[in-house]
C-alpha cells in the first residue's frame, strides 16, 4: 500500500486446509499418487508440497498446462481425480476423469465438478475414494454371486430337477443375497 511517501507491505499468506496432511497420507496409503498443479508462485507451492509430503508438484501452471498434464496422465492409463477450487481450475476439473470441488470454490469450478463437498476440510475426498472402492468390491462380489448361482441353478432348472415354485424361490433367494451383500456398504464405514 502506498500513500504519498508512506509505503506499507502487507504479507498475504494462504494456509493449508486443516486436515490436508492427514488426507494426503490416507491417499498415499490407498496407493494414490498425489500431485499439486498450482498457478501460485514456486516458493509457496514448494513449501505447501513439502509440508504435505507431496513429491510431484508444479508451480505457475496455467489452466492449459493443467489440462495437458491430465491428458498426459490419461494417455498413460491413469484415471485422474482433480480437486480444485479456483476459477483457473475449472477447465482441468472438466477434463479430469472425476473431479471434486469444495462448496467455497468459485462458482465455475463448482458447476463443472462431478461432486461438491461441504466445509473447509478435505476429508470428503478420501471418504469418497474409500466408499467408491468399497462399492466397486461389493459390485464385483455381487456379479460373481450371480454368475455362480446361474452356472449352478439354471442347468438344474432346465433339466427339470426342481419344480417351478422352488426355482422361483431360489431366484428370489439369490436376489435377496445380492441385496444383503450390497447393504454391507451401509454398515461398514470408512473413516478418515
């Protein structure tokens, strides 16, 4: 700030979200590589990355550069989850395989993100990944249950070894088994 001959410098510093380090650690435990792509200056980005234990980071990155990095990762077989809150993050959020944005983000970022989470904490990012992995496991189990059931029950029913009533009851029982297996997702919560 300058007023005539008087000059004052105001130091403006962004702070990390309170649970950022814990969330990054959880993502590392999940086997997820975390990168920081920021339009901020190099000293600030380096300090944040070092504090969080993130080895892959880039500073002074433009929105076009972010999209290029996401495209490069996708070409190498990675499914990128982009988390961002700035207006300059919106194109990268749209380009990513999946994207999340906090409710405090710029409206453009919120509108292109696949999911918007509440609060100041990043825990919903790790929670969403944990829940999606659990859901995938349960879907795979349910598919295998259906395959095994059909491989055993359909030939028995076609051979006429069971009555139609028993076959219908067995089919309903298999559907009930699949639903009960899916309901396990509600009872076993991932915690971050």
